[in-house]
C-alpha cells in the first residue's frame, strides 16, 4: 500500500502524462495539415508521401494513448514497481521510504518551483529570439531568393514551437487543463487507484 505522499506524487505524475498526451493530440491538428501543404507545394505530382508521415504519426499517437490510459491497468504496473523496489532494496524499503518521504516531498516541490521559473524565462527568451530572427529570415529570403518564398517553412515551424511552449506554460489554464483541473484529476486518481483522499 502506498503512503498518502507516494500516492500524491504518483497521481501527479499520471496527470502530467495525461497532459502530455493531450498536447501530442493537439499538435496533430496543426502538424498534419502543414506536412500535407509542404507535400503539395514541393512535390505537386502524384507522389503523396504525406501518407507515410500520417501513418507514423497516428501510430505514435496510439502508442502514447495506450501507455497513458491503458497500460497501467492492463499490465498491473501500479503494484509491479513497488514490488520491484522491495526486491532490490530488501526489507529496508518501507522503513527508508517513510523516513525520507517528507523531506523528499518538500525538496520535490522546491525543484518543481525552480523548474517552473526556468520554463517561464525560457519562453520569454525564445519569444525574443523569434522577434529578432523571423524578420532576418524574411529579409534574407526576399533579398537573395525573391522567386521562392522559403521563409514560410521556418516561420510556421518557429511560431508553432512558440505556441506549444506558450500552451505548456500558460495556455493550459485558459483551456481548462490548468492547476484546478490538475488538482481535481490528482484527487480522482488518488481516490480511485490508491484509496486516499486529499
């Protein structure tokens, strides 16, 4: 049986995995049309290679869905991990876990806060890079190769990367997948999978 702190950490990790899947699914809506557009722009003949990309991407999305929502229930990985730890560490496993659990939880929250600050700083740094680099790419393209507007490819790629970064750091809150949703989901998983209430 997991302690309340262990259950919380595991439930929180599971919510992060669910969010990761949602972001993967969201990116599909943007990436697949972009790939199809590139195929038709660069290879306008009958060779539609985008189907290979769509097949591989769909397979990746299905595997991600399976490991996010089904694998733990089907493979029983909830208890397997704890059994394996006991096997490796021996009888000291529960004793050591209970002693260090509170310190570990406090340290984990501190590390997460620091990581969040780094992510926000990283987003603003990437935004500044976009503001400086995009006009430069457009200028170089129009100045040296005015007949072929290749700047659209890096422009769309950079803006998409910026959007996904914004979504991960700020946008989930506005889509209803922010802290409130995450806390609610953590409570649900803790109660359903581990039998703990917060």
